[in-house]
C-alpha cells in the first residue's frame, strides 16, 4: 500500500490538511470517526464514494507519519 496514491494535501482544500484524494475528507476526521467507534462499514456506507483502499491508506499514512515523530520526555515543573 502506497498511501501517497490516495492521500494528498492542497493549501486551497481544508486548509492544506492531508485528505483522501478527490474528497474533502481529512485524514484526521476519518481517524476521529474510528476513535469514536465507527466501523469501516459505517464509514463506507455513510461516504459511499470512499473505498476500503482509501481507509487503508489513511491508516498507512498515520502509521508512517507517527513513526517519524520524535518523543521527548518532559519533566514536571516544580510546584
């Protein structure tokens, strides 16, 4: 799965946020639906222009971009 075939960004569409190509459905929005308990079938029936490969690309994009994130331990500030 090459998510780059499915996920695009354009500064003139939803503020340049990553989205499924050919739609105004952002990656973050779709991930939020899953986090809220929606299933793949729920999403595909609510947005019939989406395909299962589009959703797989959303997860592939999220996995790859979160892998690139650096995590730093933060110290608690003294009370």
